[in-house]
């Protein structure tokens, strides 16, 4: 003859196991939160661009119909002008987008040319006109030249024409005015005025990266070209 026995309910051992599990999860969450708050946050790696300068050079003044003759196939033969090259050899990180790099040149405290590298692309010898996005020359102090495109002053000569990123071997060709008066009569408003090369920083040329957040934006380099002027 069997007897009915009432249930004793959950065992104390089972309840203790559940409580231990909950406490363990809570402690784990708290420790993870504390460790995250205490972690050492290293500053972002700064963007750098490596380059060297070549001065005392001459280069054809492409992009100026008054100084060039169009030949077969649209190639040009042009008069030459003194120039310096800013030759890029690398960057960190590599593969910087040309749209994130900016060229600017102040002339007597006014903006003479400011543009992204992307809009300064130019194929040497091409007689094609710059697109509508191409920057125009601005002011040089109180002097305002007639409407003229960027390639009267500088342009980006690419190892791989049309590439979207900066590559080793790409260079900025910057025209330099010959000594003498700087007027539209003698030089068709080409190049940096000769008085910019006296070492008084009246015409700073800067390269700026503006692709990341505020921590990685800013002036990458200010080109010191005064000693390279042959005059």
C-alpha cells in the first residue's frame, strides 16, 4: 500500500546555483565595464607625407595657348619657365585620396590658389581645357589677374594619370617667375612672383590633409622653397 508524499519544492542546492550564476555574470559585466573605462587610448597616428624638392629647373608652360603651339594629336610645344618640383616619395598611411589633400599658396596675405590635389591633375602636353571644377587663380595682394586656370601657377603631374590616390613619384610642378617686375605684360601671370623668394614667408605654400577627423586633419607640411630660387 503506497502513501502520498507532498513535494518538498526546489532544493536549496539548486537555488544557490542560480544565485551564483547571476552573481558571476554581474561581476563579469562590472569588470568588463571597469576595464573598458580604464583602457589606455593611444592617440591616432598622424598623417605624414614624404617628399623632396628639386629647384633650378625649367618646365614647359602647358595650358597657356599664348605660349604653346598645338601639334599633331593634340600635343603641345611650349615655351619653358623656371620651376620647382615637389616630388612625393610616400605617405603614412599609404594611398591617400587626392580629394583629401589640399594645395594652397598665399600671395602677399591673399589666396592666390587653393585646391584639392584632385582638381589640380593635369597631363603635361595636353591641349585639353580644364574642367568646370578646375580652380582659378585668385588675388596676389592688390593684383587680380584675368581669369586663368590653376596650371598658370602649379599642377599635379601623376605617375599614373587619372589615379585617385597619391603615388610615389607624383609631383607638384610649381612655376617660378623670373626676376624682375611681376605683371601680366611680361609673364602672362605665370608662376610665383620673384619677391616671394626672399625668405620672408610672404608666399607660404602648404600641403594640407583634410580626409579624417579633426585629430588627423591639418597642415602636413609647409614647403620651404625660398633657398631653391636661382636668383
